[in-house]
C-alpha cells in the first residue's frame, strides 16, 4: 500500500463528525474503565475488561478503521487515543 492515494487504498478521510464519534467512543470506554476501577480496584483496565457481551460495552464499532483493542486505562491516565485508517490520531483528554 505504500505510495497509494487514500481513495485507492480504501481509506476515507476522517471528517469532523468522525472525530466527534471516535471521541465519543473513547469517552464511553473511559467511563466503563472507571466503573471497573471502582468495582475491582485493578491498577489498569484493558479492552477485555470493558468490552464484551457481559461487560459495560457490548461492542465498539470503528468509525474509520481505528482499533480500540490495545487501549489500556490507568488511574492516572490523562488521555486516550486511537489512529484512524488515514493515519489521523484522535485524542480524548480525560477530565481531571
């Protein structure tokens, strides 16, 4: 795929609406992680802790090819971020 243009690679450009939707996914992920912290006292929360049929979030639908499975939240985390299919990093700052 090196050297191809976005349209030819199948990746769409990330729009402002996409960014808001992705940030909403990150906010929801963090809210679920907070519940896991409160219930379990864990020192870190992973995708497997918050997403699944019996978890706080049943599934997270990627908006533009981003991957949430590697997200780890710790009590002192200040932000969450993912990268879209077109290479744009989307960050959600965790309110302190």
